[in-house]
C-alpha cells in the first residue's frame, strides 16, 4: 500500500444505543484493488458500508474518496461521487422491470444522461451481467440470482469508482458462484475498485488482493488472504463465539 | 335512457372521486406520508374559489392561478418543516406512521379552526357552469363534466410522468424503496417533498372544481380525506390510473345501486365494495406487488 | 328519593330563613350561564351560526342594557357566559353539561346544538332540574317526553305538525283543480329526514293525496341527479325533499340543470341559509321550506342590524328562532325576579312570550303552534303555515319556473 489510496477510512465510529457497532475502523483501499471484508455475524461489516454510503450517519471519523470527504454528505450525493453498493438482502424495485431498475441508476447516478442514451447503455450493462433476456420482466418475477444481478447492474449504472458488495455471492450454487467470481474479476479489470463483504472463503481467496477482519466492531487483522485466513486469532473469532 | 343517464352520472361522480384521490396517492404513495389534513387543502381551494368569486368577481378557474401555487408551497413547507423532522426522529416505519398521523391530525384541527374563525361555520356555495350539456341524449351539468375531464387529464398526465420521464422513474423508485433509491443517487428528501407538494396542488384543483357543484364549509375536509383514502386503497397505493379506475367503479356502483335497488344504499354499496377489495385484493385492485 | 326530598326541604328552609337579610345585601355580581356547543368537528358549522353566535349576541345585548332585572335584588345583574366546546361528540356534551352544573355551579345552562345532542343531554338538565328551551331539535319523541322531562321545552316545529300543513295544502290545490295531486318525496336517511317523510306519508294518506315516489338517500351523497330524473319521469306536481344543507343545495342545483321545475318545490334544512341566497339568487323565489319566522315581529329588524354589526353576516330563521328562545328565558327570569330554577321553569311552562321570532306558548312543554312552512318570496323567507298565525302570508303558487 504505497500508492495514495482511492478510498481512505479513518476512525469510523457508530453506536446504536449502548451497542458500539463500529469502533474506530481505519481502512485504505488502493485504486483498482479488490479488498475483502470478513468477520463473524454482527461484527459490524454492513454497518461500515452503511456509514460509507451515507445511509446512516456516522458518530465520528472520516471517509475520503480520492481526497474528498464523504461523511456528512446525503446518501444520494455519495452515490453521485461514485460510490455504489449492493445489499446483503436484495433490494431491487419489485414494481419495475429489470430495465427500469437499472435505468434509474443510470439516470440519476454520476454523469446522468438523457433517457434515450441511457437506454442503450443499460442494454449493454444487462448484456454484461447476463440479464438481456429478462430486460422487460418485472423485478418481482426474477429468480434470486437474477435479482442479485439486477442490483449489481443498477449499482454499476451509477458509474462507480468504488463498488461495495455486501455478500453478493451468498446463496449461489457452485456453478453460479464461478460465474459470479468471473464477473467480479472482469469488473476489476475494467477499472472498478471493489470492497466485498463475503463469507464464501473460496471467493475471497480467488479474488481479493487484501483482506481485513472485523470482530465486535473493530479490525483485528489485515493482510494477504492466505496469511489472514491462517491466522489463529481469526480462526478463533470465526469458530468461537460467533456473535461477538 | 334513465339507466344510461344514471351510469353517466355515476361516471362523472367517479371521476370526481378519482380526482380527490390522486393527490393523496402522491402524498401517501410516493412521499409515504399519511396526511390526515389532506382534505383541508380541498377546503382551502374551495374557499379560495368562493371568495375570489363573491368578493372580486374573479372566475373560479382563474382562482386556480392563486390557490394552486399556494397549496403547493404550503404543502411543501408542511412536508419540509413538520414531517421531515419526524422521519429523522422515528425509529422505524410504524413509529413514523403513528407520528405523522398524530401530527397531521393536529394540523387538521388547526386548519379547520382557523377557517372557522376566519370564515364562520356556515355552508357556502356558488353557481358556476351549472348549465346542462347533452351527452348522447342524456343531460349532465357542465361543472361536473369539467371535474371529470380534469380528473382524467390529471390521471393520464401523472401516469405518463411516472412511466415515461426521468423524474417519474425516480418517484417510482422512491415509492417502492426510498432507501434503495437514495443509494442510486436519487435525492429522496427533495423529490418526496416535491411529490407531497404536488399532491397538495392537485387537491387545490379538486377543491376548486368540487366547489362548483357541491356546497362546503370549514369542516368539510375530513370527509374528502376519508373518501380519498378509500379510493387510494382500492385502486392501489401509488397507482394513478388504478386510482381513477377505482373512483369510476365506486361512482358507477353507487349510481347503479341507487337506480336499480334503492338510493339509500349508496353508502352501503360503497363500503361493501371497499371491504370486498380489502378481503380479496388487500394490495389494491390495480397493484402488481 | 325520600331522603333527598327531606334534605332539599331542609336546605330551602335554611335558605328561606337566611335569605331576606343576606340576599338583599348580596345580590349576585353576575348571572352565570354556561353552555357546551360544538365549536369543532362536523357539527361546528351549524352550531356556530345557529346557536353559539346567538348566545354571544344575546349576552352582549343584555349586558349592554345593564343586565337582567332581578326584582328580588331590585337591580339589573349582568350575564357571565361560561362556554365549552363539545367537539361534536355527544358523550362530551353530556359530560360538559354535568360539569357546568356540578363543578362550575352555573346558575343556568343553555342547550347544545342538534337534535341528537339535545335529546341526549335533556336527561342531565332534568336530573339537576335546570330548565332548558331546546330550539335546534325536531323529533317525534319529544311529544312523549313532556311528563318525564318537566324541565325541557321544545320550541321548534316537530315532524308531524311540520308536514300536516303540506299535505293539506296539496289537497286544497287539488280540490281547486290547480294540481293533479301527485306527490314525490325524497329524504335524507337520517332521523329527521326519516321522521319527516314518514309523517308526510301519513298526512298525505289522511288528506287523500297520492304519493308517487318516496325514497331515501344517504347523508353525504355526492350526486342526486339519477333520482331527480326518476322523479321527473313520474311527472309529480309537488316535490318535497326533507334534506340537510349539502343535499338541499345539490338537489336545487341539479333540479335546475335537468329542468325539473314542479309548481311546488320544497327543500329542508339549509334552504333559508345566506349561502342559498348567494348561490341561487332570484331562482329561490317560490321555494318552500321547513319552518319560518314572523317577519313582522317587533324588534326583528333591529336584531338583524345588531347581528350584522357583530358577525358581519346575514341571519337565517334558525338564528332568529334561537335568539327568540333566549328572550323567553330572559322574560321568565324577570317575571320570577330571582334565580330560582323551579319558578323559572313554571314561568316558561305557563306564559306567553312575544319574541323577535314568534309568539311562544308551551303546551305539554312543546310549542304547538310553531311555524311549520315558510317560503322564499322575493328576498325574504315569509311564514305560510299555520295560516292563522300573526304575520302569515298567502302561498305563492305556482312557483315560478327556474
Ligand atoms: N439500524 C440499526 N439499529 C440498531 N442496531 C443495528 C442497526 N444496524 C445494525 N445494528 C447492530 O449492529 C451490529 C452490527 O451489525 P451489522 O449488520 O453491521 O453486522 P454484520 O457484520 O454485517 O453481520 P452479518 O454478517 O450478519 O451481516 C449488530 O449487533 C446489529 O444488530
Ligand atoms: Mg451484514
């Protein structure tokens, strides 16, 4: 990590009532990297994402994207500053078709364009995530994996520099998993920087340049995947009390 | 012939029901605020038309140039300064819903009270465009036709706006999931406020048109709020054409029931239909979700 | 019961013993009069224009004149009003009347607005023996209540004597060959509308006139044109709609739109309202309506001016009538010369009272000869029936076409 990080998180904090969900997290993400964020259930991973995207207000700390402060901005501005995300529990817009779901992202994200031009670009994006055939189906009628694809396409449509994936690979069968891994790798190759929360270790090993581990709201380990995953402390946290 | 005329009357009344429900559909369906003071905007529009006409001989349609912007700004201010703080404070959606109902209920009394003090409690009405027009041999009043036309035009315009424009896409996204919407860069607070204010503006239009053929007084608002709520729930929250269709169904059912069975039954028919929809399609007649 | 009577006897004995010295020296500073009227909620519009405003105006008029003269103290004593809002809720009205009597210990309580509220609060007035002259109440029940509720007086016309003259009128016109005697009745599905329609049908039967249509419609209906069309197809020559304000306005406008203009056209509550005048202008000429006042009654013109000065709006027969009942109360108090509710009750029950609305006498506590039918003639509502009343004018027949 010698280069200037694209995303720099410093001292990020959040409590819910008495519960300290995130207690002083520091994290650097280099431009073009894939960083894995792992940790037991309830350790605060999703909350970190929520804080970065401005969905919930931080109690303290800073999040800089290429030097620009994100904390304090409303969520839609963070998105326009090119940080996009997917949700752990899929959150597409069920009353709209696949295409409309993705169009929304394209029309309102960074570099918004006219509806006519957006339509073409969205077509290409759907092609890319493998949804071209389902473009005019209602979101509510899609299978689980296709809904995940919609979410990804919608996030990409906002033209992110940093993409935050919250367990995007969870719940996929082995062959779907391979497709998913390939897709993420391709996005990185196209220049998108990725932070992924994941429990699927196979994917972490295959994709990540760097892994950080959270437990009870704090980072407890960080490094290359193989090193981190063989760390006895990490194993203890994962296998021991799972609701840390 | 009488039957045809009864159906036609029902269609016109149904259009009016649709009209008063459109604004609520924007406020509740998109901005997600159950506004119990919704009908007070109709009352305001009606009084504006009335006073403009009686005091200054200004045409009720011209009074729209005043009442619509005022209703828009008024509702915007209410959303921005009374209801948004509730969103911030509320722990979850149920709490928010309860809070907004309480606050807007209070607002209802404030508006009604001010109107009572300002304008007294008596019934008001004026005669405007109460001229017969002949439609396929049946006779109807022009003022009712006007309200119907406005309802259809507004419903179609809103439908088009929501379906075919960039703004509409954002509004629909907000209606479905405001959290997800803000994370695809939609300015949810601003557009919600816009939808809420537009709902108020439509209600001012409804108030002006309805006041041309129904008498009103300072406490009439709640009657229309309830009616609108029934139509919105029947038609499907957030569905503009559904709202119009539900209004028309109600209107025609009332008219037919009155003509074929007994006029005393119209209210009963109304509620029976409403209950039926609640039981069979609780999400509304025209909802996909 | 027994104990209470004894106790009361004891108290009045004590009072009688102490009274002459104490009372003359200590005339009350004011006569405290309370009321609970609907100032918010659905009843507020009617209650405010017909009832509340009249209480305020009367109190001002009385106090401007120095108060009510109490013989016993040999001086005028001003009125002090204590008012509550029952929020259009009947239980609240009952609670508030009780509160006025027990907590606020007012000298007198004025009745609330509306038939239902008046009937519901009357037992409270009677339980505590507070006399009340109910004006905004019209229901067949009051005829049976006389002996049970001796402190309640009913000043308005009731459904039976409100409709009998209408049937008689139709029979007479039929006999004279002026109409065929086909009658259509529409009414709101509410107590007053139902009772009026029922009484009207009975009266028509007795007078041998044919009822060709009689149907109700619900309160709050938003369109009556199909029903009017149906009526029109039957070609009646007299149309009676026992309606409430919104439907009164609607039926009149829609009859005009479809060109339904029978020679006799009658609508209910709301017909005499200033808004009706504003809406229909000259077209109101000839429309018959429920109740009336004697436009020649002394003091009425001055009252209308005072009303205008205080509220900046016109009056309607309901407000004039309400004010009339307050004059009855005032006269009864002055006759008695002190605040003794039993004596005041007896004075109302037995007296004859000239007011700005009518000359009132109560038989079985009901004003039996109340104005039943009025008519718009020019810009005035004139009394038509009972035809033998002072100030009654001849019927304008036929009603001019719209
Ligand atoms: N909005 C909220 N209000 C209150 N508590 C919350 C809220 N969001 C999260 N929490 C709590 O904060 C803690 C961290 O939650 P978070 O969702 O960040 O965990 P996670 O690491 O994403 O877990 P998982 O692997 O199960 O998704 C949990 O105890 C959770 O209950
Ligand atoms: Mg999580």
